[in-house]
């Protein structure tokens, strides 16, 4: 399956992952939280992470000739902080973190990736 097709698939499944009962107003961006994460299949979790990876690669490609600095974008820090990780290692890390922190399932998945994987990876 091509990256483009996987990206489209990721986009199509991200909406169900946010659940219909949690539809956002037009001026809000719905965030997937640990609540949706722990209820999702492993395949759906991987597709969500593919969507994030595609957004990262799209942003990096857009700025290829003039990459933003760390002060201008989170993209360079995401790349450095997640160096050595795979989709599966991020997925498993999230599974373990939410299992160990059931009282924090309202925390957005992207926030958990940032504070639990990216920031420590920058050290």
C-alpha cells in the first residue's frame, strides 16, 4: 500500500476514533485522548500514528529547502526526539503509558507522545 493511500486511510479512520458523541464545533480541533486510544484496536492505533507520521513528513517536505528552526516549528524536535522509534514502539509505549496511568486517560495522545517520548528523546 502506498504512503498516500495509507495517509488517506488514516484520515478516514481518525474521525471514527474521535467518536460521534464527541463531535467538535467547526472552530475546534478534535483531539484523540487516551479514552479513545485504549478502546481502539491495535490496527486502528497504528493507522492513527501513520496519520501523524504523514503530517510530519508533509511538513518536512514542504520546508525541505528551508527547514524551520526549533523555535519556528515542532517538526525538528519531533524528528530528533523520536529518532530510533518505530510506529510499533510508539504504539506500544502509548499502550504501556495509558495502562500505567489510567487516571490520565483524558490526556490527548499527541500530548502523551510529546511529553513521554519526544521530550525525553531530546535529552
